[in-house]
C-alpha cells in the first residue's frame, strides 16, 4: 500500500452539481484543493479545477509513428538487404503488401504505449494499492479533499466552514 | 433569430452568372478542341462535372435520410444546406439528360458500349449489352435519379412543414420523415451502384470492379461534407448562422477526416486486390493510370489522403476556420480530380482507339479484345494483350501518318512500353518487378491534367450549383425553427 | 456532452434510478451466490469445453488426417470457424469505439459485455489457424524472429502473415481497451467487498481512486483508443477478407470483399450480442439497463448491416456476370447452382431475407423474435464463410481435382466445443466483472434516465430545472 503520510480533510457531496459549485467556490476563495474524487468523470470539472488538457494523445502519436517506422523499416530491410526474394512476381519492395502490417504495428505501438504511459503516470498498475478516502466515492459520493498536514487550527476551521457552507454531507479527516 | 432569412444578393447572383458564362464559354471552346476526336474533351468535361455535382445532391439526400434514421441531432442547425443540395438532383437530372441525349443520338463517343460497330466485334461488350445499353442508361438516369429526387423533395417538404407546425403536430411530421428516411436507405443502396456503373464504370467498358460503386459514393460524400464546410464558413462570414459554433465545425471536420480515411481505405482495398491478383482484365485500369497518368494517380492520393490526414489529425485545425476551410477546399478539388480520372481516361483511350481503328480500316483494338475472350486459356496473357491494345491506340494517335508501320512494330514487340513514342523505343518488360514503377506519361492537357477549359467548366458548374443552392436557401428559414432536435443542436458540445 | 436532450429520445435507464441504486443493481450479480440457471449453463459450457479439448488433443495426436480435408479442399470447417469467430468479435469494438465516436448513448448499456464477447470470440478464433497447422508447436514460425534457418523471414507478401499481425494486434488492443474501462468498475466492486473478495478486487482494480486527473486521462485514453480502434476493427476483417480475396483460389477475388466482410462481421457480431444480452438481462435482472430501446437499436443495426451485405452479394453476382470473364462467372454460378447450393441459399435466407422482418417495429421490440433471429443470423454468417471457402475450393481451375468435402466428427467437435470455450469464458466473466459499465451508465443518467427524459419526464421537466445538468457548465 502506497503511503502519502498526509493528513487529509475531505467532504462528500451527494451530486455532481453541488460538487461543481463547491469547487468553483473553493477556487474563488483561493482554497488549495488537494484532489477531487468522483464515481464517474464529471463534465465541466477540469476547467474549473484548472487541469491542463491531457497530452496522452501526443504520446500516442509518437508511439504510433515508432510502430510505423519499425514495421516499414524492418520489412524493407529484410526484403531489400537481408534476403531479397521475389514472391509471386511482385517487386522486391512491394509497398502495397507492407501496408497492412505497417498499419497494425502503428496501432499496436500507439495503444500499448499509451496504456502503459497512462498507468505509469497515474501511479496505477497490477498489484498497486493506492489509499482511498471513502468507500462510497466509487459509488455515489463526490469528494473534495484538502491537505491539512501541519495546518493550523484556524486553517482547518476555514476548510470546515467551507464544507458547511457548500453543503457537504459528511466531513472527515483521514491520515493516508 | 435575426439572420434566419437568407437574401440572395444581386452581387452574388452576378458572380454566379459570371461563373456560368465562363463555364459555357469553356464548354463551347472545348467542343471545338478536337485534338482528341469525337469532341471527347467537351463531352468528358460535361459528364465529369454533371456526375460530380449531381452526386453531391445524392450524398446530401443520403445523409439526410441516414441522419433522420439514426436520431442524429447535432447537424439540425444547418440541415437546410443539405436540403438545398439534395434538391439539386433535379438540375442534375437535366444535366445527365444532356449526356443521355448524346447516347441516343450518337453525338459522342463517351461510351464504348454505345458504339454499335465496336460492340459487334467484341464478345465482352456483346456479353454486357443487356445492361450496357441505351434503355438501361435511360432508366438509371431518369428512373433512379428521379426516385432520389422524389425522396429529396419529400424530406424537404416535411422539414418545412415542421417549421410551421404546432407543438403537437411536429412529432408526427418527424416520425413520417423517419419512415421515408429508413425507406430511402436500401433504395439508395441498390440504385446508386447501378447508376454509378452506368454513368462512370462503363466508361472503361471492359473493366469491372465490385468496389467501384461504394468507392464513388465515398468520394461524393467527402465532397458534400467539404462543400458544407466551405458554405458554412462563407455564410458565417456574411453574418448568417451565428448559431453554428466551433463545435459544429469541429464535428464536420471530423466527418471530413473520417470519410477521407474511409475513401482511402476503399481506394487501397480496390487497388491492393487488383495489384495482388494480377488479372489482366483488371490491372489494365491501374496500369494505364499509373504508367501514363501519374499526375492524376498520385495527385489523387496526395490531395485526398495525405493532406487531409496530416492536417486534420490535430484537434485545433478542425476548430479554426482558416485551416478547416483550406483543407475543405483542397479535398473538394481533390475529389473533383478523382472524378476527373474516372471520367476522362476511359473515353480518351477509347476515342483514340476508335480513331486509330477507323484510320487503319482494321480494328486492332477490338480484335485484341476479341482474342482475350475467345481463348479462355489466355487468362495469364491477358495483361499483355490489354496493355498492348492501349499502346497500339496511343501510338496510332501520336503519329498518325506512319501509324501503320509503327503499330505493326509495336504489335510485334508484344509486351513493350515505349518510353517515348517518337524516339528510340526502349524495351521495358513491365512484368519485371524492378520495372514496376516505370512511367511513360501522357501529358495531353485536358486529359492528363485539368487545363484551363476544365477549370472553366468546373467554375461554370459550380456557379450553377451555387446559384441553385442559394436560391433554395431563400425559400425557407436557415435554421429550422421547430425541429425536435433544435435544443440539442443549439447547445452542441463536442 | 450535450446536456439538452430532445424530447424525442427514449430513456435508456428505466426505474427512476439514482447513482447508488445503479451500483447496487449492477454489482449484485458479482456479489450473490450463483443462481441455478447460471450453474446449469456453466456445466453445459464446461462440457463443451471438454469436448473442445478432447477434439484438439485428438487432432494434434493423430494429425490433420483425422479431419476430412483433402488435396483440393484444404480449408474447411476450421477456417470457416476462424472467420466466423473473428466476425463475431467485431461488434464489441464497434460498439465501444465507433458508437462512442458517433455519440450513440445506447452503447453504454451493452458495451462492456460486447467487449468481453470480442475478447473471448477472438480467443476462440485465433486457435483454429493454429490447430490447422497440425504441428502446433511450430506455430512460432509465423513470427519474424531471428532464427537458425539462415536469415529466412516469413513472406511479408502473404495475407496469412498480415492476419497474424491483425488478429494479435486486435486482441491486444481490445483487451487493453476493455480492461482500462473495467478498472473503475472493479474499484466500485472492491469498495463494497470484504474478505477475500476485497483482496481479489484490490488486485483487479490496479489502485484506482477516482481522482479528477485520473478520470481526465482515462477519458482521453478511451477517446484515442476508440479513435484508433475504429480503423483497427475495419482493418482486421479487411485483412481476413484478403485471406480469401487473394489466396483461396489464386487469381479469384472480388474487390468489394473488404468493406463487405466488415459489414458482415458487424452483422454477425450484433447478432451474437443480442443472443448474449437477452440472456444476461434476464439472468441478472438488468432489464432496466438493457432496455427494449437497446434491443431495438441493435436490431436496426442488424437490418442495416444485413441489407449492406445483401447489396454486396448482389453486386458480386451482378459484376460476375458483367465482367464477361468466364472464371469469375463460373465461380458465382457454382455458388448458387453448384454442389454446395444449399449453403448459398441458407446464407441468402438467413442473412438477407430474414432480417428484413426487423422493418416492423413490433418485431424489433419482440424479445423472442429477436432471440431466434440472432441465432438464425449467426447460422447464416457461418454459411457465408463456408460458401466462400468450401464452395470456391471445391471447384478450382482444374476439373480433374474437383472434390467434395464434409466434416469428420473431430471437426464438428471442434466447432461445437469452441462454443463451450466461449460460453465458459463469458459466464466466468459475468460472475466476476460488472456486465454493464457502471461509471458510464452513471454518466448518462442525468440525460437518459427515465426521470429526466422521455414521456414520463416531459411534464416534470419544467418544474425542477435545477436537476438539469446545464448547471454543470456554470451558466447559473
């Protein structure tokens, strides 16, 4: 189990609409949100939270091009340099014949590369156990969490009153 | 909505009329350009553009039907554009009617199968005669396109009825439209391929490919999407369609991208299978295009695959009017070129062949074709025969005077491709893999690439198309005011 | 996501659900003891799996001679089964990828099970060419790896070689796509579980927490994977079609094969999804999530793709005549009037004629009609592949080698047994994983739940404007 060694104060909301309002309110009053959790992707959350657009697709493009180059390069090398053979009266370099495998390897490299990147940057993978705040977050609760490790009582009080004002249904502190 | 009524301004009318005048002049001019006999340049230009623009009408009708059937809502805001395109089918019918008159009156030599003398000596064409004939051509042109138009105006009528309907009646109207839409799909599926076989595939009368119909439809659809993008960008610049947001353009951009890829997929599948099987009856189509018309062959791929793929793969290029409009224009021109290579090369070759045959008294071309069929075991030698036929014809044209001797020489060589018809003919065995990419380009303007007359003709037809479409746009509100999907389309987010 | 929904759209989630109820309903099958129907079904499936294993061992032990293939007809039921299973495997990726791109929301109810079906169908498919090799331990020869036979590479010109890459890429990408979609749902099950089940799902969930940034990347990943899976799914059956268009009889081919195979694959895949979903919704009481609306939509896809396939059949037939090429003409004459005429007519009847029944709304929404049609279509699509393979091979260019082929019990055992393998996998999946994508269903609840859209919601709509997710865009 991964350990952050952090004191987290979190509040749960019952619906995505109050969550979005609360996140906006927190941003307006400059409260530093540690993370937001939800049972499904909430649309319109990313811009309010100030999350940059994911660059995964760019990584995917580079992986894909690597696949293209690998396939075309290897087949061309094998048929032009390493062992030139004429099959079925086709040229030594039968480009149309190379297209299918080139396409498949492009897709394969792009997808496998992107999926590995995704799990790596998210800190997830087989056997990984990340600490969770509440069991209902993957069910029907929407959660805003603040890092209160070493925070003063006044700061914690500020967070508490924020949760009270924005209608959080449950507010708890948890060490993870 | 302030700008919901379109005014067709005098300035625009003048521009379109000017374009049509240019088109008319180009057509007349090309009629008298008889470098290739039988007024082939004129007739191919006419057919090329008539088929291209009529097809855009078909693609619009088809997409309207598909969208209704699939409960699509996002496109509703600009669906009046598609309705206007779809009604162009009526004009298209008239245009293709001109070609039809030519078929009946033997006014042109577009179609090898329409030449009674040629068919008589050609077992393959004789075998096809029960489909490739004037009657079927008439049925496909008037009957099938007429049916398409019937559906197009039905969709249009229901759509306008919806505008004026009360809240209670608009749903029943929509449901009626849905029934017509679903009904049109299979009808379109079966008739469109038959029309395409008649109009375009039969230009290369000996050749056949099962993919051809779908490939052509894909080309029409991409062109239609490209025209829609350009039209929306233009109309927005005039202050119309404030409701059409970047989101709509983004989706249209995705369509342009997806259908371009789909077109390429069909192109590749057709090419690859024919290349792979190496059956002469089929390879001749691509051999001529690759070997003699490389500008069209590769230009087609660059304009319709490479450029849209590279430009539209990014998200931001689909959301900026500049880049989207640019690539839409390129793709539109690209598919016009695709139709150019479909419509031009077959008649060009057959006109030269016809001319050569007439010039020598004996019909070399037909005799060769005859031989292919008469001897079923000649399957493997077919590519030689077919390539030879075209070569014979070409030589006959290039050097009319000493043609006889030259042709005989070529015939003797059998499988040779002269790198230059006049200079020392270099012997190249095209079946040798190393010589696969051997070119012997023909550079006749108006056939190997579009000349000024072709561009002029395109402008003329485009002017006619736009004149008609703008006229239709004035006849109904630009945004359908009462469509059940209006709320969705106005709040569309990609 | 467009928040405003046309009143014409029918709800896709029935029963006035809230988020928690969705979790309860969909997780339930993984949490309660297996029902009697499930156990009986599982036993039958395992019996089929046993038959499969027996037939495979028999084939490998005795060699391909235990099949009835002959010199002329070298591909029979084995390759027919291969294509049949690959075809079925296409609907999963189609539903998840293409319908995601086309924003068809009804996919959320069926995508998970369809993707699982894809994986298991491809597992079944991939085995047939390998078994067909006879000496299965030589199967590695199909990959281009540095070897001791001199620098001898596979023939990159061969569509069979392309197929190796197509099928393995398709399997890998589908598996990744499916599993990445499952991770958040495994987390949901994990957070409800206790004891050894908690440990199991802890491992399956890969440490998912539901953080906003993770969701954002997860969505980006899903979209890009959908984007590249779309051409992938087309390419796979395209390459399968190349197997036949270039190899079955050298020189014989028809260029419409690629798109027509893809349409046929979608057709048979949807039929199989129908078969499975009709059972699943009943067995696991998921009628509120896999509604008649879903069934009807899939039936519409079936009638569409069935008709596309019909256009292709007739195109082939017509162009064969039109070509004036006697070999082409004979190939098609032979299909309809040759020794295997019955499989051609079976194909036409099951694939083109019978699906036309779905033009009638009443039948589209009739579960029994749908169920029987789905089986019927799968039989028809099996016939289609049999027609392409056996009929074509039986009458090649050389009349002296013309032959006839009917399967031995081993081949029949392999086919029937592969159904056992498929259903064993599927039934295990349905016990362990949520068969409906929980997170995706939740994300469409506010637009497609029956309290928010459709007839029930129409009057209510104006009153509680607050529930409208337009708030989500911050317009207030």
